[in-house]
C-alpha cells in the first residue's frame, strides 16, 4: 500500500486541474511547446493548465498557474465549464476533473516562467495553429471561442 505522500494526482485518486486558454482579446491564443521534462506529449503545443493546491479557489489556482507558466497576471478571467479527462499516460489510466477558463492577458507582459517545462511560447490565431497540438486541445476549443 502506498503512503499518503506517494499517491499521485490523477492516478491514485481523481485529480483536479485548471485548464486555461489565454488570449489577447483580439483572437490570438497563447500556447507553449512542452519540453522533454513534461510527463507526456513532449514537443506538442498546449494551452496552460495545472493541478489545484489544497485550500485554493478555482480562480486562485488559474491566476497562480498563469503567473508560474507565463510570468503575467490575468486581466479578465471567465469560467466556462467542468469536464472529465479520462485518458492514458503511457499504459497508466488517469482521471482528472478539469475546470475550463479563458483568461485575457497582456501580450507585452508574457514570458516563459517555467523554462524546465516550456521550450517556447507563441501567439496563434484559430487559422494559424501550431503543429503538433496537444491531444486535448480541440476538446474544448469550440466552446472557448464562444466565450471570448
């Protein structure tokens, strides 16, 4: 039996994550290329996200993750929906509850905040998305576009 500090979110118990599509308010989305240090989908372009910490509100988790990943604050945050993420990481089944947000940020203040996990960042329009994309990108993209 695993000890409490050995349990993994999303594997040994259902994890809760915030997922955010950062945008500039002009139709462009901020995305990052996942580095070799990421647990999965290395080299794929992704939107932001991360696990919630004990005691955080949903909004606090998004704001913390955006500051950590992109070194900037949020100008306008909107909650969109929640959904289950049931997938495999290699051969391991994982289960997360994702809380989806849009977050308007100032492009002039964005920088890579986690160089160990982010190889590069870029701004992309719907008609000019990078390749390859994270496998979950289109799960919510149409819903996100309706709330900008």
